[in-house]
């Protein structure tokens, strides 16, 4: 060998963030003047230099160079033993390169950062936070959250199991804060949220006090109360003003339709005269007209009578109810009363024999009646039919929706005998 090297210390102890130096002796054992260059290898290379960077020696002489170590105070410089090597390269005889090694002991240091995220939450009763811990030291840190003292207003829920955070790493711990009592009215209440985090690293104990806020919102805030008031005003306006107007318009439309039908039927019913008058008798040689005739066909007078037709049917179906005039009788109908007590939806068609008297939408009425000054005559075995096409059963007074549509039709007038 033409070169001999030796470190001044077998181990070097360094503190991150500080400068430490040691020496290395270089001896020229060759027979020529030699210049040497130095190259640091190993884990210490990024923060270690050799001063001077170039050294010239005469044969048989030696000299010391300084090895300067400047480890940064960073998690990347891990605590513990790190190998340090210096390669000595002769300029004249580069093949005679020599590598000298030693051990560097990096002292541990502890540094953590803890914060509560977010600092402020808005909620009606409970909110979630997270504790973020960052280990800026060069040794693992054991983090343990500590619950605050018992509070009559707030309850905290957090995992108290220790968590290990590696150097340069981070950990997140979930925290839930719950207000004991609800806030129904008034202004939002602000509750302070406090939590302690204990970190153990490098035989050191560090406590971090975290603080935040929970803004408890009232269940019924001002804008919600205003909205409920507006909705109540609209409901009252509907019940007191709009709905009666709609029902009145629908009733007027139905009455108008019934009046049109009555006007179409009345001309066939003939004039109303005293019994025995000329208008009550058919013309000579002409047969009786059945329905629509006057009362002259009734012999011996008559008595007031009425008949009821009930129709029930399922939604989407149609059903018909019928009243039949007894044999030997003539029914002089003067009144019709309709009852839609459930508020069903659909169409009701009323017919006397083959003649359709009215077609009315069920949803436009609950109770409806028709009257004629001149009776409409239904002969013996004649029929009064009510046909219901059910679209949707309604809701009766008990508040439960009915399973079927149900309508009642009552016809009344004078039931008399047919003259012989």
C-alpha cells in the first residue's frame, strides 16, 4: 500500500442541527510526491465534508484533514448509528484508492406538531373533529390523547389507545363532541372544545393543548320559524279563500250542466196544468208517450215516494246501480239528491231509461241535488240507473282512505197508479 489513513476517533457523536468535526490522518508511503482527493460515502455523505478537499504529501510524510459533520435537524436524519466512509484517491496512482470507515452516532431529538381540525364546527347537537399529529423529530413518537375533565355541557368521545408515529410521519385521531341538551330557540350557543395530547419520544414527554369551538345551532332558527309562518299563512289562505272559491266554481259548473239537462228534458215533460185539463190528455188518435207525459196517466191520484240506489266499485272499475219502477205504477220524479260522502274521484252518470240525465265528476261535489218543476215520468218497469266509473276512492270522516268508491242516489217524487 502506498497510502495509510486513520480516523482520530473510533466513533463520532453528532447532534442534529449542530456542527461536529473529527480528524483523519493521511500518510504517503510511496516514493513520489502524491496529491490526494477525498470523497465521503455512506449515510452521512449528504451532510459531511472534508477540509481541505485536496492534499499533497511528500514521500514518507503525513498530515491531518478535518471531517466536518453538519446533520440537519430533520426527520430524515434518523437517530442511531450511521456508517461514515471516506474514499482517499491518489492522483498519480488512482488504482491505490483507500477507504477508511468509522461510525457516527446521531443523537435523538423530539419535535411534534398537533392541531385540531377544524377549529370551528356548526351543528345542532354533535360534531366530529380530528386531531392531526406530525412527528418532526428523528425518533418514533407515541401519541396518546387525554380526555378533558368531566363537563356538564359537553361529552367527548375519543380513542385513548396509544398511537406510534414514525419520524416524518403523521397520525389522525377521531374525536366526537356532543352537547348534552338540545337548543330549541334563540341564538346559537358557542361551546369551547379542549383536548390534550401527550407525546412520548426520546425519553421526553410533551403535552399539547388543543382548543376549538362548537357552535350549537337552534333547532328552530329564525328563518325556519319564518318559513313555517309563511306556510301556515298559505294554508289558511287556501282553506279560507282559495278552496271555497274552487269548490264554488266547480258547483256552479255542475249546476249549469244540470240546468242544461233539465232544460233539455222539460220540453218533453209537457205543460203543468190542473188535473183533468186539456194538456193532461193525449190528442185524439195519438198513443201515450210514456216518459215525459203529464200526470193525466195516473188514475186515482198518487202518493209521495222515493227510491235509493247505492253503487260500490273498486278503483279503475265501473259499476251500475238500478231502481225499477214497480209494475202498474208511474213514477213522477221531481228531485234527485247525490251523495259522495267519501270524496271519491271518478265520473257519475245518471240515466232515466235510455235517457242520460247528467254526467258529473265526483271530485266536484260531496252532496248535490237537482229539482224539476215539471216532473219527469218513468213508466212501470222503467229504470233509474247510476253508473260510477271509479278513478280513486276518497277519504271519509274517519281519516282512513276507503277501499272502494261509494255513491248514493236518491230519487223522489209521486208514485201513482196507471189509469185503466
